[in-house]
């Protein structure tokens, strides 16, 4: 008996633990996974654990649940074939693949594609949204739970450039922004049935930002961004708790830190929203901190932005005052990510992966790798590894 117990304890201690990354930009849509430990600071062939070919195009980030990586893709002349893929995080071995046919419009700009939104997970199921407004729920073994062709319910919900906003799960609700030039809305969906819990009209304008999560007075709030500003809603009901009307970008999303929100608005604007439904308090605005396509990243008492010239700026989170700036090897469409306070990771459109040391008086690029492929999406972090995809391949980097 004693021998069996020891063997069981050894097996449990040898089982890897995983810090999940369940949606676009990871925990609370922050871009930071503080539970990740031992990430590689050297991006090279040495730390390339594996790479695997993908069947089709996709800008969506990988998401990670336990020891599995989930990803979406689209194939076919008109990208009508929708893929949901599952791989082993350990060795990249394919576990399952499911295919569906798009029910909505698949037109989009040549730079993007139908598989642009990043899927989300509640740890039990995968929720995949596509630019065609097809919303698919599978369990972790790939069994279909439900599917909604949102274009059938909302036939004018599309734009000619393609949709790219990624859904999030907050409490027991899947929240998605289906925002466009015509039938523009945001909705909360029941996780089990896919039925609308709520739906709110949104500004009629193309919008590629994704919801951001913050906590105000012990309440989880989803911040919905558009060209008009930010609407903060409760996940269960969609009820408004605050509204920022100062305008905002329609590509880079906001980032939250506690109950503060950092918005790509007239540069970068920090606000402190309340829950009384009124206009939030503006803390500061810095026009020089304007993000390009990449969303801002908040780590500790610093906020980081990357502009369209590929310049990474570090500013004081409390005041907005710039501390330092360095030029990276850009341009960038994806957003930076981090596993803690010391290092930032970013992959350029040219496929150049870069690790930036943030621990000194100014940032310093300490490693680069050329993946020789176009990368438009944002990388992901889980446990001790970094995952990034192109249209052609999925890579894992780890020590």
C-alpha cells in the first residue's frame, strides 16, 4: 500500500500544471498571464519546441485549456470551410479537427480572413466565432453542443472588410460585439444553449475591437469599445454601468488594471469608471502614447504602447508620463503579451519574434527569431511556453 501511495504521489508531482489562456489576450483580456513561470527569454531554434502545419488561414490566437491548444482556421476559395482544431500542448500532436460550412458572408479584406476572431473557453467548452457571424460551441472533445448562424437572425450584420472582434466569457455569459456599418449590436449568450440573454444596439460603424474586463466595486464589468467611446455593461443582463463618450479607436482594444481603464482615445486616456451609469473620471490623457494596431499592455505601475512606426513606449500608469521608448522591428498587427513584469513578447507582420527585457532603466531587445512567415495575430502564453500562429504554421517556444 505504501509503495502504491508513493507511486501515485510521484505521478501527480510529475504531471505538468498549466496556466490557461482562454480568450484573446488571455486572463481578463489583459495580455498578461502572471501564473506563467519559466518563459523562455531566448527566442531561437533552441527554444522552438515544435511547429506544426495548419490547414488554412487564420488571424485568431491559440487558446489553451489544460494540456490542449485550440485554434480556428478557414479554407476554400471563398473561405466557406470553417475549422476548429485541437492539438497537444506538449508535442503539437493533432487530437481532433471539426469542419463546418459558413452560413453568413465571407467577404473580407485580403489582409484579414474569416477566422479572425479568437475563440473563447469556460474550461469545459470552446466557443468559436467567425467573420461570417457563425458562432459554434464544442466540448473539449470536439462534440458539437450548439451552433448559431447569426446572419440568419440579423441579416445585415456585416461589413465589406470582415469582422474580427473576439468574444469573451464573463461569469456565465458569452459576450460578443457584432459591430458593423448596418445592423450593429453586442449580445450576451447563454453558455449552454447559445440563446440570447440580452442584446444592445451599438454605433453603426465598422469596429474590430474586443471586449475588455474590469472589476468595479466587486462587480465584473465588460467594457465595449467603439468609435463613440466605451460602454460598461454587466455580463448577466447587459445593463449599462458607465459610459465614456470621448471617442476611441476601432482597432486596438483597451486594457484594464483593477478598476482603471486605459483607452486608445486621443492618444491614450486613463479613466476611473464608477457604477452609477454616469461619465467616468478622466485621470490623464497623453497624445504621444497613441497605439497603432497593437493594444496597450499594462503591467504593474507601467503601461506599454506600440505605435504605427514600431516604437515601444513605456509610461507611468498613474500619470501617463513617458519613461522610455525604443524602436522594435515592425510593423505590427498583433498585440504584445507578457508572463510577468520583466519581459514582453511581440511578433511582427514579417514574422520577427522579439523578447524585450523590461527590468532595466529602459527596455532592451534581448532576443529575436525570424519565422519567415507573415504573422498578423497575437501570441498566447500558457504555463512555461509561448504559442504563436501564422496562416501556415503553429509554433511553441519553451525552455
